[in-house]
């Protein structure tokens, strides 16, 4: 019960962090690489705070695994922000999260020899179906303006929408694979050393990953040019990073003491929190959190969440 409480709080904080990330990406920082760099480089503070108390030497192979875990995490963040920048956060996040358990199981089977049971296969079908449903945008053919457009133009519009959607889903899929790599490698480190020591070593990898993004960044554009916007960005970014940092710490602690797959299977809780937050805030910030809350879309997202949660239930019981 203690472990479950940690997971619930962790995913609630992560939903809040993702909402603030979307706000910053839309209003203040336009380039995902800049945002991912800021997120990664902020881990320097964690290293300075924790390293003097809990950093212990580990062997070279474990150091390499730690660095790979951190680098793959920050690259996953980068690709996730690219997808979130182009689409609704309540669609992108569940799609990425619904694929995570699948890729984690694949990596666990490859590296640890784990086998999928029939129940887990059924769970994956539910999870993937829910992830696709919640991230898919249906063309509203009952729209009067759309119906007045000539058929050949309708086909071109539909083709462009499909290409754009497939590109976003491709970026999100890369993010999901990298997240799964990071979580699997991190779990290996936690199995090899104590939690805090492993946590600090993987932070070195996150900082390294953020430095690898430097070629994509104009250093003059890391912060907004206007002082007023810079102050607002700093406050919102700090709030988001506190929520995201606490969430990451709690979730990492949860899968260090329990199954990494089971912990991430409970990510369906995050989608519920995220959907409710977006549903409330989209009325106040309609141009930033662009969520189409029509009865059809509402029913679509509820059905998708139920499918994902149903799949996660099969993984848990």
C-alpha cells in the first residue's frame, strides 16, 4: 500500500509537470531542444546536493550503463517535447506511456530472458488500442465548411493531415523506445547498487545528454529576450521542474523497490490526472492548451482511458 501511494503521487505530479511543459513550449520557449537542455542541465544541482552524501564508486560497466540510461532519458524527453509541441499533450503523453510497458517487456525479455504470459498479451492489446484511440484525430465530415470544399481538395487535406499525424506518432514512438531503454537500464543499476547511489550516477548521464543537445541550440535563445517573459518563464519552469523532479524521484524509488514494469503499467493514473487538468485549464488558456472538448472527443478520450486502464488492470492482477 505504501508503494502504491508513492506511485499515485508520482504520476499526479508528472501530469502537472507535463501541463506546465506544454504551457512553456507554446508561450515562452519555442524549441524543444532548448527546453530539454534546460531540463537536463538542471540535474547538476541534484548531483551537487546528493553526491557528497551518497555517491559511491561502481565498476566501469555500471558507469557506462548509468550514462546510457541518463542520455537515453534526456533524448526521450527531447523527442517527447517535439511531439507535444505539435499536438495535444493529452494525446501525446498517453500514446507514449501506452507503448512504454510494451517496449520494457521486450527489453526485459531480450536482456533478462523474461517471457510474456497470455494475460500480458491481452493487456498489451488493450493498452495499444487505447493509446492509438486517444492520440487519433478523426476528420469531422459533418462540418458544413468541410463539405463545401471540392472532393479533390478534401483528399489533399486528408492526406496532409495523415502525413502530419504519422510524423508526430513516429516522433512519439521514438520517445517511447528511448524511455523504455532508460527505465530498463536504470532498473539494472538499482539492482546493482543502492537507490541513491544509482540515482546520482544516472544524473551524470542526463547532464551528458543535455550537453549533446548543444549543437542544436543557439545559446542566446535559451531564455526569452524580454525580461518580463524571462521572469515568467523562470517561475513556471521552476514550478514544473519541482513537480517533475519529485515525480521522477518517487517513480524511480517505486520501481527500485518493486517491478519496473508494474510501476509503469500504473501510468494510466497519469492519463486520468492529465485529462482532468487539461479539461479544466483549457477553458482558461484555450490558445495554449488547444484541446477540442466536443462530446465526440470527450467520449473518445474516456473510452481510450478505459481501454488503457483495463489493460493495466490485466498487468496488475
